[in-house]
């Protein structure tokens, strides 16, 4: 399964920069769960990657700072019984994480004012609600 990981049209991470580690998985698998290494940890060294330009690397390091450990992004997959399925799941998860982190930031929000009519309707509904509660109280002497 040694193939490059396509993130988007501009970025492809070569397989040589990805590191896979296998271990025993908990969960479904019957008797085989104790003997097969179906859990997959896929690691990508963002800090030392040659496939990333400097600005892309900087953006990834900033946006994924909470997920990085020593500049390395690690994703684990153990939801399937088969190792091959977990490898595919880990690759898909890593690609989605990188794709999301590389996306340009959303445009800044432009603050808007409430219209006069919206303000009046809001205040009128508050007054109406207050009057209803006032009537519920009754007269206490």
C-alpha cells in the first residue's frame, strides 16, 4: 500500500514521509484480537517535511499546534478488524486533518446594526412577556 497521500490539488505527501506503526487493537475481533496487530498509528513529521513549502508548514504548525508532539502529527485508527481497513481509515483521517488545517481562514465578520423595526419588535415582546408575568402575580396586600 505504499502510495502517496493526496491532500488537495496542490499538495501530495510522499509515502516516504509517512510512518506507520502497528499494535494490538482493543474492541471487536473475537479470538483474533489478541494475536493480530490491527491498530494503526500514522505519523507525519510536519516540522521536517520536504513536501511542504515554508508558508504551508507555518500554517500547519500554527493550526495543529494542539495536536502536534515534537512537530509530528499522529493519527490512530482501530475501528475495523482488518489492518488494511485501519490503514485506509488512518490515511483518510490524516488527509482530512491536513486539508482542514490548510484551508484559508474564513472572511472576517462584518458587524451589522439591528434595524429600528427589529429593536422595536424585540422591546415590544419583552414588554408583553413582562405584562403576562405581572398579571400572574396578582395583588398581595
